[in-house]
C-alpha cells in the first residue's frame, strides 16, 4: 500500500494541476492508473493544444510503492524514500508552470 506521504503528495500534485489550469496558459492532466499504481502528469499549451515537451503525455510519471516487489539488496524503506523523492520532483517540476507573485502566491 502506498504510504500516507505518497498519497499526500499525489493530492498536492492534483491541487497544483488545478491551479495551473485555472491560470489558463496550460491544460494540466493528472491520471492515476490503479492497475499499475502510477500517477501520470502531462501538460498541453492551452492555445495550440500541443504537448509541452517536458510534460509530454505519459512521460512524467511515478509508480507508487503499492505492491512493489523488492529486488536483491533493496529495502522497502529505501524504495519509499525514492518514491517520495520522485513525487516531490514531479510536483516541483509542475509548480514551474504556475505563475506566482513575489511572495509565492498564485496570481
């Protein structure tokens, strides 16, 4: 089962995507594929409908720790740390598309 931190970050990614959409420059899409326990994020230019290269469809994704099968030498703790880091990076990359004022408040 995904950790509470992974679930929290997935929710935060959804919230950022909604804010990006509200600003009108981009269409942000967030998908959760339950059969593979993955969250996907992609962006399209709102005017042209073209993919944003860094966020082309299904290029940005993270598989959650749910049902993860450890390889030789891995520990679940290190896997979870890695999954959380991947989700935090995905959120940070998405935040770059959100216009904010000097105090970091979305405009």
